[in-house]
């Protein structure tokens, strides 16, 4: 069986019966790093005061107005948006790597993030009405889907996906989308251009409570769907022929994975911009911890990705004080050596 092959494939750190403990530990760690992240900034707020403000909002008790403004209105939504974006990009990476059976697959490497960014910038440049009423997320989803389909088509030969073509096609299409995005930026007013460029490099600055609802719903729905199809994802790891022999509708599953990965990437990009390599690094770290079984990979990757991007956002705020770096700069600095290491290991 494909699942037996998945369980036997390579060593991992955490045995199956300890997965629940690991998930609980990651959840606690996510809460801990989130509270610490809320306390860090231009105005330092003690961790105890952070809990006090959050507790006051949950219970309706009074709290200090200044700390409430800093903690509840500015930093808490920022940290939550970072966690949601990290979770969404990580799950998208898991879906894409299962789809193409390639460890180098990632929303950024395959050009999906660049495609989603193009759609989001088009809305800013020409307005939603010129795009048929599509909002930022809708436009980002449409261009992300077109990008994935183009990469998928270019990477095939004789009706089968060729791994060696996949990364090359993704890089080429990604560059094309980036060039189109640069052209669209030239049509935008100069007063808005600086903020837009900062956002394109990835940033959670300016996040608000209104940014949380849609990403949370999309990530919950897509992750739930992928967990329901975890057996099919495991079967894909054994190859298309083996998956079909086990009763998996390979074509249908691949189409749905395309849609899910594009929707997750577009949702994240529409909120935080183009943050790269999260969907590459986190799935690999997850499989190192728990193996390749997607019933374990998906929840662990979601929590690990959320905590990872919260920590990266703290670094973006503190490395070059009082200035703030785009989050995408730090993830790229970490991701490029990781990508090259994977490429070198694959060549060996």
C-alpha cells in the first residue's frame, strides 16, 4: 500500500504515536512567540501587560488606553496576520510538492506568488471595476491560477510532468509576471508607489482586524479539505500509476490541488504581499520531524509555518531599528541558501 511506503520512507525525528504531543507543543509555542512578538516594538510592553490587555478585551474589564492601543489595535492583528500568512503559505507548499512530486516546488519558486502579486497590483492600478468587480483577493487568485496552469503546461512532455522542466518553467513565468508587475507600477501615482513596493517585498505592517476574517476562513477550509484527501496525497507520492491503481482519481486530485494551492497563495499575497520560500522551507522541516504522511504533515506544517513567520516578522522589526525591513527580504536571505542546498542534494 502507498501509505505503508510513506511510513517506511526515510527516518524522521518524531515517531507516529508522539505526533499529538508535537502538535500540542507547537500550538503552545505559537501562542508563546505571538505574545512575545506583541510585546516587542518601538514601545516595549511587558508580557504580563500583554496578557492583561488581551484578558481585559475578552472579559470586558477596563485597561490602560495607551497599552490597549498599542497591544490590541496595532500589534495583535499584525502578529495574527503574520501567523495566518505563514500557515497558508506552508500548506500551499505542501500541496504543490505533493502535486508535482518535487521537493523544490514552492509558491514563490513556481511563480505563483509573482502571479498573485500581479493580480493584486492590477486592482491597485486600474481599480476593481475595470477587472469585472474583482477585489484584491479575487484578482490575485485568478492570476495565480493562470500562472500555475502555464507552469504546469510548460513542464509537461508527452502528457507527463517532467521534473527537470518544472523549476525552469516556474522561474520563467515568474519573471514574466514580475516584469508585468513592474510595468503596472509605472502607471501608479508616485505617492502610492513606495508603499506598494514595500508591500510587494512582503510586509505585515499596517495589518488590521479586518484583514483576518477571509484568510482564516480560506486556510481552515483548504487545510480541512487537504486532510480529507490525505490518503490520495500519500498515494501520489508513490507515482501516478500507483495512485491510479489504488483507486485515486489522479487528474481530479491534481486539479483540486492546483485550485487549493492557488487560493492559499493568493489569499496570503493579497494580505501580506510577496513573501517567498516559506512554502519551501517549512514543508521540508516538517517532513524531517514527522515523515511524509500528509495526515501528520499538514497540521504540523500549519503550526510550524505560523510560528516561523511570526518570528521572522519580529526580526524584520528589530534587526535595523528604528527602520523596518520587508519580511520577504529575511525569508529570501534564509530561503536561497536552503534552495541551493536542496538543489545540490538532488543533483547528488
